């Protein structure tokens, strides 16, 4: 592994092999062992128009892990505590950690052992964009927040998962905020499991 400074952030870069795809992931101090997807107390108001900030402004607003993923297009390791946290979420909505735009909901979520939060479609299609990503010698499709431009992950087609769209939006947990619906809050407060 090698370390380098990017915008004043100490970052350890490594390589994770996933079949024919090789990706960089963040490690070291950016990944707390007890990292969780932040839970919102109330649904945030949707941003009015595009959200544009300088890298310095984003760095002040986001945690180091959120900044590395949303602004520098890094990827968290598969199967970490963020993914384990995601597996335990009940009904609710997922928002961009950068601009608090609604991206996905538990209605589009599916729980296969992929190692990252996975969805078969966005809940608000206009808020999620895609573009070709040819980093690492292979062509993939990057997924980003259409409102702030933050990197979310990648979308894959035709992997054999039984989803209505034949798509898997593979999303970094650190790029997300979670707002549980009233049903999830009621069952969590009464101690019932979903």
C-alpha cells in the first residue's frame, strides 16, 4: 500500500480485485471500524437547483471518508461495517451525504451478498446520473448525484441477480444518509424486528 496527500488528506490507497475489475479503495484512518451510515431525524428539504462548492468547501462540510468517495471517486472496501449497517436498515430513504438529495429507497433495495449497498433503481431517477468510467482498464458505468456531482458508485447490468430491472446500483455506504420511515421508527422503538 502507498500513502499520499490529496487536498491535505492523508489517504492510503490499495487495490481490491473483483473478477476482472480492479478498483482503488480507501483504508487506514479514513475507515473507522465502527463506521455507520448516518441516520437522519427528519427528511431533509430537497436542494433548490444544482449544489456547487469548491473542493475546500466540500472538505469542510464532509467527513474525510465522505470526501474521499463523493469528491475523489474512491471506493470503500466490500463487506465493511457500512455494508453491515445497511443490511440492518428497515424501510426508509437514502439521501446523498453531500447535498441531502433523495437517491434511493428501501423499495428499490435488495439484499444479496454484494459487499456494498445495492439497489435495482433510483427512487428519484432525475437525482441519479450515470457516465462512462474507463479507469483501471475496463469500461464501467459510474453513478453520481445529479444535484452535487458526488460520486456514489457504479451500476452493473446482467449479473444474474433477480431484480426487476436487471441492474445493480452498487453504492458506497459513506455516500449515503438514511431516513427511516415511520414504520421503521415504530418497530425500532418497540423492539420488534422487521
